């Protein structure tokens, strides 16, 4: 029996490692295979791989369960990373999770309470309400009569998660050896945070405290949280108030009940602004299975196993960053990106600011229907920008980015015209600083001056390095240069006309002297007509203004990537 258990562990470890390495190699090998294929092959093959590899991941995740289901849920929300075919393959992954037989679930609860289940609860439904990757929920009733939702952990899930984490750690080491991805993403830090968050999620006592903390911080009466019954809660069993509600993505039922979907989206946005910027403690897993709406239009939030926290100093910087976003002060936004670690100090501030401005207006500003949008062109341009500029992803923002990405999709699903920036503005006024006095102004100027001093050395080093390699590019204003180029163009065409006229006239004279009278007449006619052609071209060309690349040369307008 012990040998069989060890073999199952080894087999699972190998399966997980093999899965990720096969997916990685499928994409990575394109750079080698494209040498003996046509020019269009890499893109076409990559699109096929996004479907086939997502399907391979989904099938393996359903068979193995555990951590892979969690990863699949995470990937299915990242419309900024994966194309729509991949999202479509992974979206239904949660619905494919196999339920654990009730006798096995009962055994977990009885081991933790050290007594039979019928002595703990008055009744427990054997059919689960929901079956998730780490546990499943059953409806029950306490002996005192309260209706409750009982979340019970899957048998042996902790050991399976630890095996999967070891396998993923090995894959991360391999990827670091074969690629330069770590230059832009701190893979080790992201893995460490993911592992710590996931292991915390296995402790239901922590989850209960998380739920109470977020409920206590929330002052909005339009948001409901379940009560935790501590006498019926252990590390693997969580008993909470049963709350009726409609899944937030069940738009037909919401419409039937007359629920204002725009109001739900605004409530959700306001809640997350307060959780992140005011409380510094937020629900990090707001997928549709954890958000419900009551018949009265109130929002119900459940499942607090995955949470995130923001240190006070970082929270203050985030407040300033968000205010800069709302004010559309893109230069200041880039400054805060550098301060919190998204950009290195040698980044091109002006270029990134222009990109940020367009990105915000074309996504957060207007609200894109992610379900139907074609992002292929947009993501290609964005990928170019990310690779040209020294972007990096700090580990502490991994789960906040996931939460906000999911939140965005839910709000746009509720209201396709939802404008994030404009809707957020009223809620952010409470975070705005009071009118700064003289000393505050001096402090702000001093801070900016200090930041400039920090930026100058790496920028100077970058310029000198490019100069040494002969790659230094100087950008100048095209206003006066356009007139100069136009004048030079005109002079060139008129000079060409003079040369043509002189050559044709000399040819005519030579033919006339040699008594080739007919050819001489043709040459004389050419001397009159041919010079008019380059002169005419010169006038036509100079009427055309030079086309200065627009600020969004690297980001296409939204109409180009709309479906």
C-alpha cells in the first residue's frame, strides 16, 4: 500500500511537469521550426496551439484536480495574456470539477470534529451545492435550526497541492534556464506568493477570519457577507450562514427581476476601491461563482480563502497613482509606475506616457466587450511596447492584477458601456489630498527633484552606451524640418528639369548640325516638354505634408481591434 501511494505521488509529479514542459516547448520551438516554413506559418501555427494546448491543459486538470483547476481558473480570466480561443477552452473548467463522494467528505468532517456528523449538524444534504478544486459545499442545518452552508475540504488535497507546487517550481527553474523572461518578470517571487496564498487557502480558520475582517471594513449596506459559525469550524471545515442569491452573470434572471445591472457594477467597483485603497485588504478571487445578487438587488460576496493585502506605504502610492489615472496625468502615472516597480528608471517616460494614455482611454475609458473583441492586433502592438520598454511585474501585484482583471470583465458584462475611470472618480474624491499649502508644494517639488536625480545616472549611462555602439538616435521637432525638406525637394526637381532641358537642347543642336533635321525637331520638342515633368512632380510632392507618426503609432485605435 505504501509503495502504491509513493508511485501515485511520483506519477502525479511527472504528469504535471510533463504537461507544462510540453506546452512550453510547443510554443518555444516555433522560433526554430519557422526556418523551414513559409512566412505566415508561425502565426497560424501559434493560433492552433492556443486551442490545442489549452484543451490539453483542461483535460489534464480535470483528471488530476487540485492545483491545476486553480491555475485553469486563473488563466481563464487573463484576457490580456491569452487569446479568446484559449479563454473559451478554460472558461468552463470549474464546472467540470468532479464531486467527491459524500462518504469521503463525511470522513474529513468527522476526523476534524472527532465525532459522527449527525451529532454535529441536524441534517446535511449529501448532494453538494458546489464542487471546487480544493473543497465542496453542502447545505446543512444546525441543531438550533439555522440553515448553513458547510464547506468541507477534499480528502488529501493538501498533499496533492504540495506535489503540484514542487512540480511547478521545477518548471519555473527550467524556464529560467531556457529564456530571458526573468528580466521582466520575477518568476521566483510570483511563485512564492502564489504558493503562500494557496496554502493559506487550505486553512479554513484563516478564511473565516478573512471574511469577518472584510465584512467589518465594509460600510455599504448593499453588500452582504455570510456569518461564520465558529463552533462548527475547523481547519478543514467552514460553517457559514446560507445566503440565497442569483449568480452575477445570470443576466436573464437579473433582467426578469428588474435588477439594475449598472448599479451592481458600480457597487462592485466602489467596494474594491475601498478594499484596496482604504482598507489595504481585499477579496482576491471575485470570479462569478463567488458573487451573487439578491432579488432586492444587493450584492452577496462569498469565499474569502484568497485575499490580498497592501502595505500602508504602498497603499498611499497606489492612491496617488489612481488619482493621476483619473486626472489623465499620464506623465505622473509613469512616475508612479517607476516608484512601485512596474518600470525601471531608464524607461522612456514620454513614450510610455503616450501609450498609457491611449491604453486607458481605449479600454478603461470606453469599456471594451472582451467577450466579442478581437485583440490580436492590439496585443501585438502592446507586446512590442512591453518588450521595447523595461516593464516588469512586481510579485505583490500578481493577485491584485488578477482580481482587477476579473472585476473588469464582470463589470463590462453587467454593462457594456461601463466607464471605469468616470465611474471611479466620485469614489476617489475621498482619497484626494486637501489643498496643499506652501510647505506641501515645496515638499512635492523636492520629491520630484529627488526623483529626477535618481533617474539621471541610469539615463546618462543608457545614452553613453548607445553612443559607444553607434545606436544613438536623436529626435527633433518636424515643424521647421518639414519646410526645409520641401524646399530641398523643389530645388532637386528644378535642377533635374534644367539638366534634362540642357541635354535635350544640346542633342537637338548636334542633330541639326549633322543634317538629321527630323530627329533634331523631335529633340527640340523634348527639350521643351520633358523639363515640365520633373517640375510638375516637384510642385505636386511639396504640396503633400510630411506624415508625422501619431502618438499611437504603436497602439492601434479601438476600432481596429473591435470584432
